[in-house]
């Protein structure tokens, strides 16, 4: 049964209703997600935290349309998700760039596939390459770039396709602390300018508090949402924000919750 009729919830950007995900494992059927319900408002920056294996990537893949849930439905802008593409830009932990294309051509790729005229797609690519600070590298190839730069290309490419929502699975997880800090600020600035709804997975509680308008805490065994914490810190946020008592209170609150879930799960 559809418990989320569109006429009531048309203003939600993402609606996850009664989503369950079972996987067949050697030992038998395994419940990775148990009845997840979530409504995301336009322009929100959602960060999902939780212990490894609690189903974060599974949830993102379901919202992205890369995985069909065992039960339940997902809507993006009121439209049922039936497959990838269509309004959803995804950034993965590993920079999935085409090595034989320049930065510019990588960012343009999705637009070219859509049949957008050359002049128009070059203009859009230029704009987003500039937004992530890579204009001097527009003609470089991925192998000439650092990890952080490649991830900025992936973000520019996701933005360039003008998605309704941006889905990011630990995009900064593999980067060193300084590069990560730079990319966090860059992403915050881009988000403030573009006002796209972001759904961002991280295992780093500090990163979640810095970025999010709301932090979703998940627990494992089976994966479910245990708490939603609004982050009412003012924007613009920078690395300095991390030094405030309000930031640290929120970080401790969330960290304790995640850690408690972890301990309970480990029993
Ligand atoms: N395709 C799959 N087949 C079987 N089990 C899977 C599959 N994908 C994920 N799982 C299992 O589901 C659980 C959640 O995985 P995942 O969503 O990747 O967690 P997280 O991203 O939070 O670390 C894990 O126990 C994982 O082993
Ligand atoms: Mg994961």
C-alpha cells in the first residue's frame, strides 16, 4: 500500500516509504534495511552516519535507482524512482572519471549524452569547473590530477547535469585531512550557491555536523534510522565553525549515539 500519496507530500524532494532490503547470502536471507521512512525537504543537506555495514550505501543505491528495494517505494520530486539517471546526480568514493577524457570533457559527458549542443554544454562545463576551482586544469587528463582534484571533477560533473538531488557516498573518505577540509568548504559554498538537495554519506561525525542541515543516524542489525538530529548552526560554515561550543555539543551528541549503537550491536 502506498502510505505516501503524492498529493499530500508533493513538496518533498526525496520520499523514502517503507523501504526494506533483503539480500540472499550463503547463510540465507539477510535483512540489510528494515522499514526505512524518510522525507527530505528541498534544499536540505542530509548527512547519513552510522557504523560500517548498517546499510548506508544500500539506502543511497536505492534512492539512486541502482537497486530495487525488496519492499517500499522511493520518490524524487514526487516521481517514483524506477532506475538511475533522471534528476539524480551521484558521486562515489572512488572518482569514477573517464581516463581518456579531459576534465572539461568529463564534466560535459552527461550533457553530450543528452544531445545538448556543443556551445551550451561547454558554457555549463566552464561554469562548474570554475565553481570547484579547476579552471586552470580544464584541459588536463585525470592522471595528471591529485585525488582531491579528481573528486572535484566528479562533483562538477554531477552538478553540471542539473540534478534535482545530489547523492554522495563517502566522497571524501579516501582523501587526506587537509584536502578533505578544502573540499568540504568548496562543497558547502557550491551548495549555498546552487541550493540543490544533498544526500551525503559519511562515517565522519565531524564532517556530518559541519555540512548538514540534518544528520540521520543509522544503526546496524538490521539497518534502520534511529535518530534525526537537526543541525541549527548558521551558514556559511567554515573550518572555524568546528571550534565553537555549539559544534562540539552536536558532535558529541551524535558521536555518543553512534557509539552506543555500535556497542549494542557488538554485544
Ligand atoms: N549485493 C549485496 N549482496 C549481499 N549482501 C549485501 C549486498 N550489498 C550489501 N550487502 C550487505 O548489506 C549490509 C549493508 O551494506 P552497506 O549498505 O554497504 O553498508 P554501509 O554502506 O553502511 O557500510 C552489509 O552487511 C553488506 O554485507
Ligand atoms: Mg558504504
